C-alpha cells in the first residue's frame, strides 16, 4: 500500500511504537523497489557477504517513504536520499565494537578534541546496540576498508547508485529500539 504523509502519520500513531517499528523493519515490499522480488534480490547480494546475519533490511525513507530522523522533519524519499541498511548480526557488531575499543585504547589521547568527542559518542551508540565500521577513525583499518568496499558494491543500479549506509545491530530488540525513537519523535 502506497502512503502519503497523512496516511503515514496516522499509521505511526495507530499502534505502540515497538509494533510499528517491527512491522516497518520486516516489510517485504518497500518504497525504493518496484517489487518484492527486486527487493529480495538486492538483499541477497548483501546476504552473500553477511551469511551469519539474523536479518538484513533496508530501513529509513527507502523502506517506509518518509524519514524518521527528527532533523529531516518526515521528509520524503527522493533522488538524493541514501539507502540505509540494517544488519542484525552479533558477530559483526562485536567485531566492530572490538575494533573501536582497540583504537580507543591505543589512539584516544593522540586525537583532537572533535575526534575524541565523536569516538565517545559512537561508544554511546555501541552501548545502545548499534555500530558502523565507518566510525573507526583509522583509514588503515581493514574492517573499515572492507565496510567501504561493501557499501560501494551495494550502491548499484538497483538503488540508482545512491550512497549506502550500513549499520550492524546486536539483536532484533536493539534494532527495534533504535527505530522506536524516531517513531516517538515523529508522533509529536
């Protein structure tokens, strides 16, 4: 079902935020793809590189058409929108967290104030159950390099060569909680 903004606002107010978040994350047909088969084929490309993942889903405005980011004021998916990929995989989550911790231990005091603040903020995000290898400040990080290669690979014709952002979540509960925040903010 295609929704306009008023329909979407009614939808996110129709049930508890956790129920809405789970329903949006688990959708088989999303806004950025013309068919379920196209979406499934795209996810299969990502699945090949993340075989231990519990779930892989496109989230954000590419999925549900409107951004839940409070700074974007429910803006509609458009030609310059990016593609946000959520990967629920404890292994990749923990591996990325370990890399951030090692970097923090070895490099924290050699960083400038802004980089230290960013590293601390990303530590808070890890505490909340999500992480991205692009947060590893070292450009020499093999983990970060692999992440950039993968997101470039996923920025293909099927998504209009849009930029792809990818985050690892520890489990489904943390993924739902992440999107519940946006749903609550959008309800206001």
